[in-house]
C-alpha cells in the first residue's frame, strides 16, 4: 500500500510505519521525533474514499445514479468499498488499501447473543438489536434497488449481508467526519491515516482542507521515535465506542446515558406546550444525554415542567414576561416531575441484566475475559448504571429539598396532586400519600420501583 500512497502524493510516510502494539493492536509508529502541532502525514484528495469519488467512478458511478431513492452516505461508501474489493483488475491501488483492512471487527452488531447479554438494559443493547434488524432490511433493499439491477458489477456472492456488515463496520470505525464552512459535512476514509488509534490524551489533530481536499494529521502531543501516533475521536462514551469502533475504555469519564423524553400529540394542551418546548430549545421528543459530570441536566427538568403543566400553570406562564420554566413553577409541579424521575431512574436501573455492584465484582474477579466482547459489553453497562445512579441521587436530593421547603407536600396526593387532611401514607414505604384507594392503584405502576427501593433502605 505504501508504494501506491507515495506515487499518489502522500507526504510523511518515510517517518511512519505500521506496527503491532500490546494494548491497541495494529497502529502507526513514529520513526523520528515530532513536536506537538507538527504535520505528520498528508493524504491527497485524489485517493480519499468519498461519496463524490464513488459517483465519479466510470463503472460504479452510473449504477449509483440509477438507484432510487439515492443511497445514504454510509451505504454509498460501503458499496464503494465492496465494489473495489470484488474487482480483479483496474483498482490495484485501492485494492491494496482494502487488503490492509481488518478481516473482522468487534462492533456490537457482530457479538454473539451470550456476549451481548452482559449489557442488557443499556442503550447499546437496544440500539444493537434495532441495528441488526435495520441492517438486514437495508441489505435486502440494496439487493433490489442496486445489486440485481447490475449483476455484472455486484455479484451477489461478494455482496452478501455478511459482506455488507463488514463494509459498514469499516465505514463506522475508520471514516472521519468534517463540518465545512458552508454548513455542509463530508465523510471520508483516508488510507493509512485510518490505521491511527484513539486516545483522549492527545489533542484533536486530524484536519481536512476544503480548498485542496487533502486530509492531514498533526502531532497531538510531542512524540519520540518509536512512539505510537494517536488521534482523538472526541469525548465518546463507551456505548458509542463499542458500537462504532469495537473497543471500550475502562472507567471512561465520558460515559453517558441518552434519556429520551416524549409526549403524544394527543396529550392535553399539546400545542401550547410545544411552543414552550421550542422556546426552551427543545421539542416534543427530546433526547438528552445524562453524563457523569452533569447527571441531571436542566433541560430534563425544563422539559418535564412543561410536560406536566395543567391549565392553571399554563395561564401563569402566559402572563410571565420571561421563560418561567427555567426554574421551579410550583411545588406541586416540581414534586411531580422529581418523583417521576426518581421512579423512572429506579425502573431503568432495575431493567439492567446485572446490577452495578455484582457487575463490579464480576469484573474484579475476572468472570469476563479481559478484552473480550462480554468484558467490553459489561463496561458499557457499568458506565450507564453509574450515570443513572448519579441521576437518581440528584433527583432525590432535589425532591427532598422541595419537600422540606414546602412543608405541605405530604399533604398532597401523589397521583392527583390534590391537598387534603385525609390522606393515607403508602403502607410499605411511608414516603408518599394518597387521597384514596383509586389513586393509589392508579399510581402503583409509576411508584412501584421507588417504593421498593425506599422500603429496602428503611428496612
């Protein structure tokens, strides 16, 4: 591959070489020192894998243009890679790059079910299951829309669903994305540069030049001869690292949990609430990342304050000159959303296949083979459970503060919110009260997880 790269105008290859490293496997080694910010490598525009180049190919381009609707960026690049891989002549340079790619990947979509079971309850588990089905569907669509229309270009024995998965994993794990000055974006694969491994210990150092179309890599720190050269993918949680790149970082400080909040359009006062969500920079369906440093973002509270507004609350906000949802609207509204969050986080934590403490013990005892698929999946579960524990604790603290500050919260029904002197405490947890049996039964599904958690603590 190096001779093709040099002939194509790649710069910097004389100071680098591919090597195997004990911690990361295949990577790039320096042959001389580099100072931080120094240009290490430049891959010219003409040999980058891009959608533009796929459409410009004299054989592949016309076939791609015939597909309706047009292929996605991912499918275009995956098809481009498989097309070159399948050719026996005419693409020697690009085929040398394909030959240097891994023959297999460790993305979660390739896990055996037993390995994936280690992260039951995580967002990764859910997304992986969804991806497995969508990949099957997408491949069938590609066969109909493109492959069978051009059998001379796409022999089906070389464009199987397993080939397609391999090509997708190649794109996910090795492509680079850049946002251009005009707001558009470009996704590309750069030969040799795609062999660089990730670490958060270097500055982000891969650069795309829109004027030349070249891809350059700068030194993200000082390097001595023999060091491995790294790039930085950015602050990526383990769930995304394993899904796209096939590895995890134990104790990843960027671990997160994507909390999805949604409201049905038929819900009461939906149109008024939608306007409030938009003014708050949200929407009726919002995905908000919970992180180790900010486990309960203000956006979550703002969304729920709006969602739980009744007619009187909407009338109050309508009279305000500023956005009242940035802070507590009322004690009853705040208590309602915080109770909902505590119970929801408890429910989510209960849905994990292995609880946090047991998972930590299993990892410490070597139950999962270090570096294996199940081990990696377990670390994803560990990170997401830690985030959700912190989120629940924060919600409990805020709830306690509101309850102690208002003085009369336990004089309100946990289901309907009405105040009464005749309320009855939950017989198990003693933490909430109801105005009657009907409200207690109606609220049980929502309250169950918190009730069990509170009762076990007090017991």
